[in-house]
C-alpha cells in the first residue's frame, strides 16, 4: 500500500494539475461552454489510456534500448528536478500562445498537457524500479490520474473560486516536494552505479 501511495503522489506531482489549469483554460477558450466538460472528460480518459499503455510497454522499451536501472534512475531524477525547478520558478509559457483548434482532440490536452513526456518517463522509472509490482503501478497511475482529472475537470470553477495567486502558491509547494523526491531518485541512481 505504501508503494502505491508513494508512486501515486510522485506521479500526481509530475502531472501538476494546478499548474495546468491556465493552459487548459486557454486551450478550451474556443470550445462552446456546453461542450467543455464533455471535451475535458474525453481528453482525460484518452490521457489515462495512453499512460496505462506506456506503463505496460515501458519495460520492453528499456530492454530494447539497453538502458540500465542506475542510468534510468539518474536521468529520471534529473528530469524530475528540472520539472520541479520549472514549477517553483516558472517562465512565460509558450504553451499559452500555441495555436489552438476549435475543439482539441488528443493534442494538446491529452498529450502533452496531461500524458506528457515527464509523466511517461516517470512511469517507466517506477515500473523499472518495481518489476514485480505491475498491479501496484497500475493502481498508482489510476490513483494519481483521478484527483488530477477532478481538478482539471473543474478547472474553470477552481480558477474563479481560488484565484490565480492561491493556485500558484500551491504549485510552488508541490514543486518543493518534487525537488526532494527527484534528489532522492538522483542520489539513488548514482549510488547504484558506483555500488556504494
């Protein structure tokens, strides 16, 4: 149970639903208000399917690429650290000025805003660290996806109710937690490589 909860928390932090609220709202601005919730539901379900497929195929991909566990853990730690730094010290997002279609389909809401490279890389890392824990990893993905989806489903209401300042403060806090997780992962990969 601890493995499921810790993996789900890490993945939830990487998914960063609070940080995605502004870009989701921007991507949906041309969609009729009556269809927004339907579009959000569809895109979030597509993102879940992609994440599950990537989790199931991730270890085979690593095997084909001959990537070792220490290399994966070290790279994963670096990726998560960069994500955490970006969460804590954001720069103007190019995503906000991307071309958006009348109604997004798969791109950009499902991929890359939800099931992005960082989330998929995190899944591979978790699956490789726990090769016999596929059921727990599947549960962790579902457990991370559910609150993320709820937050993004109600993104318009949350943005109006909580305000941008509060959402930004919570995102910074999530970034600080992710710094700790990524540093531990990075140090673990280095330790395994040098066999301390």
